């Protein structure tokens, strides 16, 4: 959920819940995040995000991990009030024993309603 403060600045909060089923072993991962977008042109913006992620680790049990993302976003008009979104992000987290983000660079694709 985001709020447009100005034509260039958007900030918001979000959450995620994921269930992973693998070899008779299920694993729940959930997180909450805050984000800040600064539009640099009609279609491009700088995206920053803080995420607090809870994941189950076999050797130590459930663990909370912090992720700090910064990158570039691109909006693509899809339909009247729907835009496709493409994000290229770098994870600056120093706690990089994260099972969900094994690589520092992540690419995300999604849709948003305006």
C-alpha cells in the first residue's frame, strides 16, 4: 500500500507470506517492509526498501533478518489503471546468511493499481 505525497515521491508499507513445500518439508516465510520511491522521469524511479524477514533455518530455528534494498524501477502502462512494474534491486544487508535472497541482486516483476 503506497501513498503519493507528490508527483515524484511515493512511500508505503507492505507484507509477504510464502509457503514452500519440498520433500515432505514445509517452510513458512513472512516479512513486513517499508518503501520509498523517487520518480526521476515519467517511467523510471529510484526505489529503496527496508524489509524485516522471518525465516526458518534448520540449524537454529526461526530467525529474523534485515534486508536493505536500493535500485531502479520502471513502470509500463498496461491498462487504464494498471501498470506493470519492473525492479532491479541491490541488497545491502550485512546479514547475508539469508535463504530467500542468496544473491545480492534481485529482479522483481509485478502489477500495481493507480
